[in-house]
C-alpha cells in the first residue's frame, strides 16, 4: 500500500484513526540550529512540516514498541578484527564434546 504525503499530513496533523480531532499535547525539546535547519529542509522537500514528522516518529515508536530505527554502537577496531578473524577461522580452538575435554586442553596450555 502506498501512502502519499498529503495522506500522511491529513492523518497526522491532529487527526486520529477515525478522523476525529484528538486532544493536543505540547512537547518541547532542544536541538542545535544546524540539525533543526537540516530537518526542516528535508520536511520541506517531503511536503510536510516538523510537527507531522515528529508525530510520524512518535507513532512509529508506539507501533513498533521501540525506537523505529537501529541504535547501535560501532564495534571497536579490536572487536572488528576479532570478528574478521573468527569469520576466517583464525585463532579458533577445536570443537569439544564435553566441558571436561575443554578443561583438559586449558590445563595443558598452562603447563
């Protein structure tokens, strides 16, 4: 199903699912000027205002029951290297059938 920008604007600019006016609440937040201006330009290109964009975000949070995009930390260089080595099979031990077998190898390495 394709939703056109005008449909989005009608839906999110104060209208509920049934098309009835909903009570309004005000949210105030701070951001830096550069972020605000960049977001406003994107909204302008999409044909929506900032209020509509923020309402889209809030509704997506509700529908997804979380942040509607990945929030991740980049792995460190060391972690990236370890992942690459593991994918290439570098530095991996052999498989063990039991914990005792694993512990025997660990003890042998210490000696």
